[in-house]
């Protein structure tokens, strides 16, 4: 079993590691999902290393990476099953790690067979939502739990950067994070030029598009699909719908019907590249069916795809970063609508309690502060309301609205390690 020696081993993915610790030896399949190169494989390797340090024998751990040709050479699912079964330690718990398992045909049957063995604790990873669709979901309903892994969050990035560049201010570190993103392997490339590092990110994005979308859906009109990718990347955090995208593309000479646009958007979501966020009607306490927002899993993909300067749009990408932090911390995240006002985020915790969040890079200008407070002021319930910004305010309370420095908020320690695990 390979042990990585890079930035990912320097950053303990505390939240995800604690989730795996909590789930260890429980009679349930652990399905680790997330966009390619977000650190799923390394997370499993780190957890396996921890098991060894705790006294679990090497013979109790089997780690198979199905992107490795040596592993694929074992054969079909029956040969792989025999390979694993013959190496099980008798009368002990065995820890079976199947990395990128969707790369083998009928992997569902293999996973199911291993799961029903009393001495197997099974962990699998995959880079697209196909892993949890179709036969696997049918076979394993109620028997798996999804651990959704995201790229480095700001607190993880902050710990690493401050150990390397202690003279940077917190604001500078946040600005750098919003521009560089949190794909772990991007930082492994830092000993080469920025152009080469960006080339690596571009290759990751191309792999996601080709393997997780084009090949799986057998998309023939790649020109139209690429137009939609560019459009949705350029519309991160804005209200869009399949119809609005179709209409806009049509005016620019690209004809794609709204049903096809919807299919392509779903494919981008299934690859964990973008995340769809529905609107929540605060007054009526229900979801609206039109005009959702989409957020990009990591800004580095925007930078290399559209070749735009993120530094000019820090407030925009701060909102993107806050969305994913809320997604890590809360059960549900929505866009809020109250009359004619938009509230950036409405969140529900595990108990069903609601909180409201507004995000801005800087609110030192009184007019900007008033504009950002106004949507929250229209909400007359007693639920918590927050305004997050990168500036510091000596009087952080406004009519029950708490203004917080977004950097301090992003660095808050979250001790609940299983908030991202959703039993299916």
C-alpha cells in the first residue's frame, strides 16, 4: 500500500478523518465521493496508516486502486473477489479499501459480496455520482453512508501556508486562497513554474470532462457542451435556469434546447464539478422551482478554463468559498428570497433550525454596509442572522444582525466530524 509524502500528509483532513473514525467497524459501507484530485485516495491512505499505528496488522488491510493497471490486471469482479477473499485474515476484522471502484464492471456485486462478510469493513471511493446511482443504490439501500469530500477548506489551507509563509497577513492568505483554490495536488506542483502548475489543473479539468462526463454520457456534440461549461463557469453565483442559458446561447449563435442544457448541468453536478443550490422562499418557507444558483467546487478550474483574473472579483469568489464552508457545516444550504430581496444563504442544521448569511468582501463604505444589511433586516423572525466580510467592525451588531470577520469565521474549529456524512 503506497504512502503519500506531500502536502496532503502535512494537512490532516481532520473533519473527514474523524468521520471515518466514527464509522470504523460499523456495519455499513463507507462511500467516499468528490471531484477528482480532491484528496479521496490520500484520505483513505492516511486512515489506513492510522489503523496500522493503532495496532491493526498489515495483513488485515487490503488497498486496491482501480486506476492502477496492476490492480486492473487481477481480472474481473470474480477474480478480484477471489484475490481479496484469499487474503482475508481469519477471525479478525479486515479493512478493505477500493479506490475509484467505478472503473471495474459490475463493481456493485463485488461491493455487496464483501459487505455481507462478517469480518469485512468496506470503504470505496468514486469521482462521479454514478457510484451512487442505479444498481448500487438498489442493492445497498440503507446499508451505505456517503462521505462527501471537498478540496482543502480555508482553515486547512491557512495552516499549511502559515507554516511556509508566516509573514503573510490573514487577508492576504484569504485572497490567495480565493485565487488558487484548494486542489491538493496543485500544491505538489509548486516546485515548477506557475504556467506548468496551471497546466496540471487544466489536465485535471480535462480528465473530469472527458472521463466523468463525455465518455459516461456518450456526448457527441462536444462543442455545445463546452459552450455550456464556459457559460456556467462564468455565471457562478448568479441566477440561471436551463431556459435562460438556452436563450442566451441562442442569441450568440449556439442552439441548444433547454432539456439538453438541463441534462448537461446535471452531468456537471454528477461529476462534483458544480453544485446546484435551490432558492428558498423565506416568507412561505418552501423551495422555489426556478432560477437556481450554481457554485464551482474550486476556483482554480475557473482560472485555467476562462483565463480570468480572480483578484478583480474577490467578493464574488468569497461567496463561493462561504457556500462550500456552509455545506461542510450544515445539513442543507439554500439561496434565500424575501419579497424583492435576496439573502445569500439560508441554512438548516441537523435539528432543522434556520440561520441566515450575507457575504461581502468589504463593507466599510456606509452605502455598501446598508445594502448588505437590508435583506437581513426584512426578515422578522428570531433566527440568527450574520453578515460576513473581510473587514473588521468595532460595533458588530446591527438590529440583531451579527457582523463577523469572515476570516475568523472560516477558521472556527468545527468539532463535529460527521456533519458531512449522510446515511442513505
